[in-house]
């Protein structure tokens, strides 16, 4: 089985201009490192256009587009983004074109309805994860929304964004009610516990170690660390060592590391006492450099680097397991 555990769809704001500026901020480092825009000052409008980052923005990605770009995949996880304030604007997953069939004007508070609307188009392939923000309207409202998203909308997990929404995952009053709700509902919790190129994101709230109290308190809760904690990969690995129900998802990291670096990272997981069965494939599609087919091929050909590095090959069944069987076994898919 092949599963992409980390994909995004639709838009984060109704205003296309805001969406473009949001995208430019997050990708500035990518274009600078590629030499496409100046590194010593902010790019002009003409320089942005020449780089390929147009003011036209990006096409809206729905379920059909995601399946088109995931040939050979059995399941694709669509992640909701819950409401948050950024620069005076309320953002979150919205459907500005109406492709989800959700009625009424687009609004981030309908984020989970939009994901559920896409899943209904192909529930065998598309898996929806809800999102809630306990700092938006408080933990009680977050618990109520998560319960609705699972019991009424049929979503299968929850994705949380502490560093973007400025709350700490070890906050017992704000966050722990959400974890208890997820445990009661029998769903996994995925955290963005990793770095971010967004200026407003709080890097200190992205440290994987902040999940330690979650594992200590909620020992039966399935926790998935998105992006394998990059740039704190070893910290994330040790959490997987310590907590039996913690797992890691490789998006962002799998694109950022060279094939040899990725091979070495996976090769050291088991000496860290982390079985490779604890690792899941994710692409972060449709972001820059995150083509799921390219990343799948990168993972499955890593053993090409075993001999040059003087290391044993990783068993083929374990690489194929990272591609989906491991996640399917844990999540009952």
C-alpha cells in the first residue's frame, strides 16, 4: 500500500492577493537559495515575476487534482488548517471556488466541512484530517468542533499547528482537553512540531520536546510528528524511542535532505531504538519541491547509496513499509 500522509488542498484565504503574499514570504528562502531572486534585499515585483512566482498565484487543488498528481497511491491524507489571525486577517482552509459543495460564503470556520466535502468525492482514496485551534475560541469550542468533525463529518484524525497559532502543545488548560477528546474519539493527532519559514511562526513552540508531556499524560494517544521535527530530527527520533505510540512523518525532511543524507538518517533510526515501522511517508504536496512521485522514487532508491557510504542496505520491505504499510497498520487502514 502507498499512502501520502501529508497533503494540502484548497486555499488559506479568500483574498488572492493575501494568498500570493503569504506564499512569497514562506518561499523567499527557497527562491534565494536557488539564485532566482536577490539574497541581499527584498525582490522587486519584476524579479518575483521573472523567478516564476507570479501574482496569478496557484490553481486551487481539490481532490481530483490531488489524485491526478498521486498516480499509484492508494490513500491521500488531506489536512485541514483551522482558523487563526495573521496580520489582522482570519485565515484557514477555505474553498473560494465552491468545488467542495459546502454552502455559503467561504470562511475558515468551515475548514473541516471543506475537507469532508472533498473526501465525499472519493472516500476510498481520500482521507480527511480535521483541525482545531484551541487558542481561537477556547478549548471547549475546539473540543466541540473536533467531536463534530469526527462524528458528523466522518474525518479520521486531527492536525494541530501550535507554532503558527501561538499556543504551546504542553499547555494543560488550553491543549490537553483536545488530546483527551481525540483519545475518546479514537483518532490520531498529528502535530506540526518542526521549523517554519513563516516569520510570524514561533520557532520555540515548534520544538518536538514540547510533546513529551503529551506522551507522558496520554499514553494511549497515537501521536504523529509531522516533518520529523526538522531541524530537530534527533529530538523527534528520541521521542519515538521513548513513547510507544509516537510516530514520525517524513514530509519536508524527505525533500530537504540529499538522497545520501536521507539514507544515513534512516540508517541511524534503529540504532536510536526507533524501528523503521514508526516512520510514514508524506510529501507536503502541493508545495514547492514536494512532488509525491519524485519523493516516492527518492525513498525507494535510497539503497543505491549503501555501498558508496559503506553501510548495509535498508531492507526493501522496510522502505516499502514507510511508503504506506506502516501507517496502514497503525491507523487500521
